C-alpha cells in the first residue's frame, strides 16, 4: 500500500535522467526522489534491445522493491525497450516513461522541419517509426542518431570542445534550417548550450521532461498520493565503483540549461 510520504523512484542508464528529475522537482517540490543511474552499464543506446530490456528490468525491479509510490523511467532508450514489460509485471504500480517530444514539436511548428536527435536504439523502435510516419504528412521529420554524446555527459564534458567536435559535423548542415530539434535522449539537454550554438537561435530545442513531470503529477494526484507536506529531497545512487557520478550529479541538478527548453 503506497503512501503520499513515500519517495518517487527515477531511473536512467546514467546521469541523463537528472534533466527529467529537474522538471519533476519543479512540478513537485515537496516530494522525495530516489534516483538510480546505471552508470556501470551506460551507454544503453548502442546495445541490442534485449540487453537494454534486461538491464532496465533488473534496475527497475530493485527500485520497485523499495517503498516508492511511483517509478519514472527517465530514459527514452529504456522506455522504448522495456516499458511494456514493466507495466505487465507491475500492473498496479504507477510507472511513467519518457518518449521523444516529436508530437509536441509538430504541434508547435505545423508544416515545419523537425529533427529528432536520439540514441540509435530509440530511433529504431516501431512505436517511434509509426509516430514519425503519422506526422510525415504535416511536417518534415529528420532522424539524427548520435553515438558518443552520452559518454561526454557522463564524464562531465557536456559542453566541452570534444562535444563541439562531435556535434559540429552532425548539426552544422542544419544551421538555420530547422524549426525544432527534439532532444530524444535525457542526457542531451545538458549539451543544449553547444547544440544551440551550432544550430543558431532560430531552432527551438524541445525535450519530453516537462511532459513526463506533468504526467507523473497527474497519476499521483489521481490516486491521492501527492505529498502536500514534505520538505522535498533527492537521494542519488549509481551502479559501479566510480565516485564521478556522485560528484557530477549535484552540479547537473543545478546546471544552467537554456531557458527555451
Ligand atoms: N538517457 C538515455 C535516453 O534518454 C540514453 C543514454 C544511453 O545511451 O545510455 O535515451
């Protein structure tokens, strides 16, 4: 039996889900959050789907074994690979996932040109492909699979010269040509400064973090599980023996991310 004072579990392959945690905290400042990042196994996005599904199930089972009233899968890749299995195994728990905010981008920029930057695994998923096909009559959608940026965020180099070197060849052909870029991986908002500098100020950067926080709020409210009296707190846990994730987590929680996200 869940109680309003229970924590909300947040899961990602590593540090990226902190971009979603920020939105969750803004929406629900009185809640306690337990964040688990599977840093020992990141990145997920370049692994086979089955492997990502197994890693996700293992981590989420462990989180759901603790007294959490909801689980937020703050990873587009893990959501794509395992959200259906999670909901099947835990039909009575509140489980919220995140998906690339393509629909939001299409609504904001009807007839526009929209690129979706995400891990290769997220972009390959049939569910995403169907949405893309569905929207193809109303806007132009370009897939931009990226490998390597997650590792830079994980090592504290989200807006480093190395990040610029990785992103320049991918994004500079689109400078001034995109109405919106969907950041379809929760790590990418931390590189928004570099991305924006390459694409120019006319491209709207969008991600699914705020929508995920809204949905989590809605589900908790519907079950009378919002914490109306708590102080609000965050507890970080990471797999692996490195101390680096603990050192980076707080600064990512406070990071200055461009306001238009
Ligand atoms: N942060 C994850 C996402 O939203 C992916 C990172 C990874 O490849 O591990 O897709």
